[in-house]
């Protein structure tokens, strides 16, 4: 089944890009791992106990915690306030774009970009996990997951 998407033929970004005489390189493109798939990979790498414990570390896991806590609880637990810019869209196509490498590649021109340096979100967070066993498992999982989804 194919879904027809209403996308403009040429975005404003693509129109501006056409007027430039040089390529545009975006050096800070972040992808968003699809949590259910990532957790399946993590379970294969490290087992279900680590995968279950890691869910507390997923981006957005603390989002609801911060909003439900009092100021004293936030200080006590050092709960970080979630940033507003991590997912600044309710547009399903844009959310899918940051999770699916092929779609991201297809939409670079639409964004007015010729080349992109891509950073996976969980891989940049993984080195900060305090538990060594979990940190190593998440790093290994991030490498395996991204190798598989970007390979094609």
C-alpha cells in the first residue's frame, strides 16, 4: 500500500538553495531511534533486564517526571527539565523523517541541503550512563542498530 503525501513541489528552503552557487552541508542532523526497535536490539545484545531498566533512560522518559515533580523533588532527584526543541513538530512525516534514514536522504533536497552529517540521539547520550554494563550495552546496541538501518 502506498500513501500519497501532500508535499510542496519546491519548499522555500529548496528555492533558496537553488539560488546559491555552492553546496549546503548541514553538520548537525540528529536522528531519532524508534524505541521499540531499539529496545529489541538492546534485548538481543544485553538481555531483557538491561532493556527494561534502560527504558527509564530513553529520551522523553523523564519528560513527564519533571512536570509532575515539585521543585523540591526536582532538586533532590536532579531531574533535568526536558528541552522544548527535541521534537518541535506534530507532523508525522517530519517525525518519520528523523527516524528513517532513506526518507531523511530523500528529503534533504526539500530542506535545501546537499549533504548532512548525521548524529544518532541515543548514541550521543549513551556515554553518560553511569552503570558500566548498561553503558557498554547501549553503545554496542546503538552501533549495531544504526549500522543495520543505515546500511541500505
